[in-house]
C-alpha cells in the first residue's frame, strides 16, 4: 500500500479563503514532498486561476451562495447544490484523500460534507471573527476547527476549537529588514513619510473615493502615497500619477516591499489583511466594508481596535479621515503604541500550528 499522503483542500470565492488554503498546502508540501494535493473550488471564482498559479491542481464545482435579494439565481441554488454534491462525491471517490481541509467558501461545503461521510478525517479553518455559514454547518461534522479570533464558542463546538491564528505569507516575517529595498523598489523620497492604501486586488470604491477627495490635503502633510486602486478602478484613478508623490497600482505584486516601505497603512479589514497587518506592525486605519455578510469586516477591525492596536473609520464617517491621519502623523507616541500593540497580536506560527492539527487528525504524528 502506498505511503504517499493524499490531501484534499477546498476553499475559495475570495482571496481571504484562497491564500490561507495555499499557505497550508505549501507547509504540508515542505513536510511531505511526495504528497499529492487536489483543490476543489467554485468553477467561476478566482481560485480557478490562483491555485494553478501556485502549482496545484484544482477541480471546480457548479456552486454559488444565496443572494441577499430575491433573484432568479436563488432559484438555481438547489440545483447547483445537488450537482455540486454529486460532483464532489465523484472527486472524493476518485482521489481517495487521507485528510480533507476546508478554509471557507461555498465549494468547501459539499466537498467536506462528502469527505466526512466517507470517513475522511477533516479540519476547517475560520479566518474571521464572525463564522461563515459554510463553516458553521461543517463544524458539527469535522474533527477540528482552527480559528483566528477568540469567542467563537457560540458558532462552533467548544471542544473542537483550536486557536491558531490565520496563515500569512512567509515573506512578511522578514519585512523589518526590507525597508531600504522597499524604498528603492517604489522610488520613494526618504525625507517624507509613506502612506500605503490597500483596497484589495479588486479594489474598494469607497476607499478610492476617500483618498481622491483628500489627495491634496494628504500631499500637504508631506506624505507620499502608494495607492493600490484595484484592477477595476485603475483606469479611473491612474491620472493622479501626474501628481508628485502619488503612485497608483492596480495590484501590488510585492506586498512585502510595500509593507516594509510604509509608515501608515489604510486598509479594508478582511481576515487575511488583518492577520498580515498584525505581522507587519505598522499604524493602521481600518475602513471596513459594510457590504459583507453580517458586517464581519467591522467585527474583525473592532477586535483589533478594542485592544488599542489600530484606528477604525466607518465609511459613513469618511469626513473624519484626515483627522485620523493627522493624529497618527502628529502624535508619534500614539502611532508607536498602535504599532507595538498590533504586533503583539500577531500569530506568525499560525500555518505551522494548523498543519500540526492536520497531522494529529490524520494520525501522521
């Protein structure tokens, strides 16, 4: 009988589900170089592109979530769910995994449901401070639930919860030594402070509008700006590259250098972003999206802000943006305190701890 480990991973829909899944796979690959991996995602989502780019095979399910409003798409949901369970059954039967891992997103529901029914040891990883519906349903069936926030006993069986933190890109662990490289990469002026603006790879319209509205005031504070507009908005905002001290980017491929060069960061509060920013340890202004399920970005940000480790600005309070930025610029003691406090919340060993839990349920250790 073959000793090669067969590892099934499902998660996607957003980068917040995909990148933790890839980070877990990468750590498992280091430990088990001969292991075989198979990812399962939603066939029209970004994981179908990102996972192969990371070097892993992926199969897609015809699955999507329920829309908040009554739409024709919701009428298709039962058919998509039935078809996805059928396809997942075929995938699991053919691949014969030794362990199944879910990182959230709609495809992980049918995949882990089928895997557990076939007796496969299974683990899920919840990135947010508010549990997603797929993970809530799966928690009753899987062996372990790895979480990044405390207080999730109301969503998951307490005896299954393991507090691990969220996986982050390993290149972020050394950013303290990359500042000079980051300054050179972005051709920055060392006499000015740098504001890094992040709206995610797709972009955040509200953050872009806030930055554009306050652009002259920001430059008047002797700031230079690295502005990730997102690919949907770059055409609209790239005109501002003509201003001295402003550079717009659709996407930042070398995030470690951007973080290393930054003095202040403005960001959404997706789970992966929050976990990365704890590692980075710079003063952060979170502007959470109010348009996500159960407003979980605001809850993610609040968990950090309540520990005096970041600043929160709601979209509805955008007129106070410059006040928040000026406070961080003018009160160095406040900025330093935020940096120290957010860094204290970091979990740099999260991926390793999750993989150790996987090894335990698979009985590899």
